[in-house]
C-alpha cells in the first residue's frame, strides 16, 4: 500500500481546517510548511491534530547541528510527528534532527533530489545517491525523492532499501500517480487536491494507490 500525504500549503488556518475536514477520510498524513505556518503560526499544528493523522513539518531544515536541534525541538513540542531536513548540510546536522525526532518518538526524513527542474543544477545523479546513503548512515526514517523522475526514485531505492520514500511532484508538477505509486511509500500531493473545486473528491481519486 502507498500512502497519500496531503501537502497543505494553504495560507490561513481557516482554509487549512476546511480542507483537512473535507479530505481527512481519504488521506494518511498531512504535511505543512512555511506557507501555512508563516500565515497562521505554529499552533496550527495543535488544531490539525484533531484529525488524528501523522503531521509532518516540512521546514527542510538546513543549518548547523545546534540550530537544527533547536528547530526540531520546537517542531516536536508543537505536536508534529515528523520533520523533514535537508541532507546537504552533512552528517552532524542531519543527526541532530534524527536524534531529536527519535527522542520525541517521531520520524525524520531527508531530502535527496527535489522534484523541480532546477534541482538538477546541484542535486542530481551522484549527489542524491550520497545524500540517500547519508540518510541511511544517520538512521533517518526515509528520504524525499522526485515523483517527476521515477527512474531516479528506483536508483535511490537501491541505496535506502526498506526505508520510506516520500515523493512529491504528482499532478501540478506533471508526475504520474500510476507510475510512481508502486515505487514509493507515500505520495505527497498538494495543489491538485487543495485547489480542486471538490477537495474530497480529488483526494478520493488517489484511493487506488492505497489498495
Ligand atoms: O502537489 P504540489 O506540487 O502542489 O505540492 C508538492 C509539495 O511537495 C509542496 O509542499 C512542495 O513544497 C513539496 N516538495 C516538492 O514539491 N518537491 C520536492 O522536491 C520536495 C518537496 C517536499 O515536500 O520536500 C519535503
């Protein structure tokens, strides 16, 4: 089964609660990040916890170990169950996030290769493999890899084995849900659900990946 993670990149608490209310029966997790947290405050995490779904903080944390630790502590105190960190800052910075996540009983995922075209300027083949290997070394729970490039997801799977692959890029960015679903553990979908006239129906349209 591949899970569906809603990327809730709306700008206000009211919109976030409305979309979550409509879609929660059809999704397995919610991911929020700067757009919603800067718009509504970190306390939106507590409000969203009413839906009883894993809540992932997508701040793509990318600092020195001490600052990463401080950020991660805030995240887990706020009620999140997982955090996403960049990997390019290196072993000690990634470990800081993993350690805080695991002490809090949560998860930590490492970005390897991003889904947009510009990702290939610096994060393509070779570097992404090293970042995936670092995620394994640091005992992270999984990686972020691009639904827009299924062949790259296959290559990164070789490195991380059974750890989770969370994959954005379906829908608005052109990736195919049918093609990517069998290769990953969780499909991250944003605009094609929350911008839809009927978000519940849009979320439900991805139900086939959960079977
Ligand atoms: O479906 P979309 O394109 O509206 O949203 C995709 C979400 O995934 C959005 O929250 C992006 O910030 C995020 N994302 C990518 O689109 N590409 C990446 O390479 C990485 C992420 C991500 O979630 O990183 C953790």
